[in-house]
């Protein structure tokens, strides 16, 4: 991390983070609309109680977890992990985001490392993520973190004209 930023803690999302996580989610969707599975309008329309229930669900347990980068004010990063339905030793990494002002600060690695540690603790020694083909910035960033392109290409879940590539690494 650069010295221009306050010390930032990467930790599991907690129920009391709901309002700050909602603000970060809306930022994520506005900044990188192709990377996530809902639109800003869909997220903004979701009732607060629904959002709070979602945050509470991912704040505990070993099926799905979300981690945030918290400098003590506005949240500046996020990464989630969930068990792969067909591969019990694999965690799917999802919704990875670092706010633009903090990119290149080491937060991406810290967030992915938090998902990896949780995955290992849950008995899942491998991580997999999908990146939109053509998102070279993200692709290079994940390569630097040890992810390798598997050669598998799948349709984008919301935009059929786009493809996503799968990347894997040990947790």
C-alpha cells in the first residue's frame, strides 16, 4: 500500500457494514458494469432489508463469504468466494473490486488472499474466477496473483455476445 492512504484492514464482511457495502456495491456496478451480475438500477431498487439479509448471510459460514477493504470510512475493495456446485474442492471467486484510487496499492492481492485463506480453512484448496475476454487490465492483475488461464471460455451470464475466460490457482 502507498503511504498516501490510511491503513486498510481486509476482513470478512459483517452485518453492521450493510450501508457501507451497499454504497460500495453501487460504485462497483457503476464503474465496471460488465463485471457483475446485476445493474446499478437493480441494486439501487433492492430494499435495504433484502440487502441487509444478503450481507448477514455471507458474514458467516463456509458456503459463501465476502471480504472488504476497510480504511475506517468508505469501503474501498471487495472480493467474494463461494463453493463451486460441481467441484467440492473449488471456491469460485466473484465480485472482485478495488476502487479506482486504490488500484495498484496491494489491496487486490490482500482481498484475494483473504478469500484464499477462507477457502483453505473450508477444505477447498483451489480458486477459480471468470474474467470478461478483453478485460486485459483484470487479466494481467490476476496473472500477477498466480491465476492461470485454463483455456475454458464460457458465455457471459447476462450479455450473450460476450465471453468469459476461466482462471485458476491454488488457494
